[in-house]
C-alpha cells in the first residue's frame, strides 16, 4: 500500500510540474505577443510614408481609370492592382500599417525652409488629378507637357515609386509617353534620366528600377527632388 501511495504522490508531482511548465509557456507566449511593436503609420516613419504615398498614387490611378475608361483601362487597372498587392506586402515587411494610403505626391511632405525653397524654386501647390497637365502653385510650369527642354518641372513634388517592374522608366499625368525626365535626389545627389512610358496619377512616378538608382537605403520617398525635362 505504501508503495502505491509513493508512486501516486510522484505522479501527482510530475503532473503538477508539467502543468506549471505549460502555464509558464503560455504566459511567455502571451508576454511575447503583448510586447510586439505595433505597426507604424506614415506620420511615424519615412519608409511607411513613402509606401503609403506609392499606394495612394496607384489607388488614385485605378480610380481615375474606372471613372474615365478607355480601350486600355482594363489592362492598366489589372497591372496596378498587382502593384497595390505588392506594396501592401512591402508595408507588412517594413512594419507599417498595411493598407494605409496617402494620396498625392505632396502627402506628408515637410515644408522646405524659405532659403531652400527659394534656391530650389519649389512651390507648394497640389497636383489636381490626372490629365490636367498643370502645377497649381505660384503660376509656373503651367502645362508640364509644354515645358521646354532643360526646364525644371513638377516643382514642390515629392517622388516615390510606382511599384512597376521592367527597365528604368517613369509614369506621369503631365508628360506624354516619350518625354525624358531627369530626377535628382538632393539628399544624396544621385540622378537618373528616364523616359515616360505610361500614365499615372502624379506628376512623376519612378518604377522600381529607376527608383533604386536614386533612393536612399531603406527609404521609399524622396522628399527633396529636382525634376527636369530634358527631352
């Protein structure tokens, strides 16, 4: 009888230890989950801001195509919907709020100091949608497609990526296909000259390959950019 009691007691102790281990493991999992950093918003991270702007530009383009369809709209929309999915994957991988959208190339851009703004000739006018071909700030560069070669255009615009693949290229709502633009990132003095190949919802969007040529590591937005029409 005493042997049975001894074994029974040992079994009880083993069961209690196992239960404590399981409970402790559960508590550890809960603690780890609760300590996970929440996703960052565009206002909290320049990376998230760039991705939100890229997402917004593509969503605006899709909305414009649906509102004013032509023979190529269906193919364009399908392409951009794939791009939107990829941007959301990048948002999740970067710890950003998935699906956060900031439409317009000016979204979230900090105001330039007066001296810097004077030197760069930047304006703070918002672009007014696809196909208008105008900057609305300060009266310069009215009708971007009519700008002369060598003229600075898209004043005040930030630059982000369209999410499209392929050779370095750009898309625009102001310049027709075939226009050549030079984009300079003033934060690292890198430049790229690209040809406009498609329509977008902003003055200038660079595809992935072109953006890689001028980006700063880990960033998806160029806040200080100079854009010139060169051909």
